[in-house]
C-alpha cells in the first residue's frame, strides 16, 4: 500500500493551510514592508510569489485528489476550473496514475570474441628541419 491510501485528509488540509497562510503572509510582507523597513527587491517579491504559487498548486492537487476520493467526476472538477473534464484530468489526473512495470530486458546472443589487433607498422622517423630542435621520441605504447 502506498502513502496516499494512509493519509488523513484533515491532517493534509491542516498542513496545506499552514503552508498557504505562511507563504501568503511572507508575500504580503515583501509587497508591503513594515513602516521603516527597507523595501525588498522586485526579485524577492517574485521569489515569494513563486513560492506561494507552488503551494497553491499543491493545495489544488490535494483537493482534487480528495474530491476524486469522494467520488467526484472529472467533469465536476473541470467545471470548477472552467475547463473540460479532459483538461482537468490532464492537469491533475495523470500524476497520480502508476506507471506500468518495466518489461524485462531483451536477451541478445553472445557476440563472438574479437580477434587480436594487428601490429601497427613503425612510423618513419620525423625529418629534421633546420633551425628546429630535434623531435623527441614517442613514448612506448602501454602494453607493448
């Protein structure tokens, strides 16, 4: 059994309400700081609004799941959001559906052993260019 089957909607609503009120108060303080407090940057206001948006999205998902657990239809939920039942399901329903199990990996025949690599021919020595220092020899190849 998963955690969703053991959750208490009242407890979940209490936690979400606390998150929502805390984030809303924080956003209000950023948008309207106390008298004498420095005005926060617009970036701080954006971060606070984004945080509140995230909490609101979590609240909506939780409430939609609770409505579905109570037997409400996607059409009823879509009507509240001013969308179709399909749009409501696409927004809220697909995340709760379990993924099908992974099929077993296919078995492939064993590949034949690779033949040893042929010896590489020795490179001719580098020509000497007048005025240039001599070319140092190449280090030996590992394993040779």
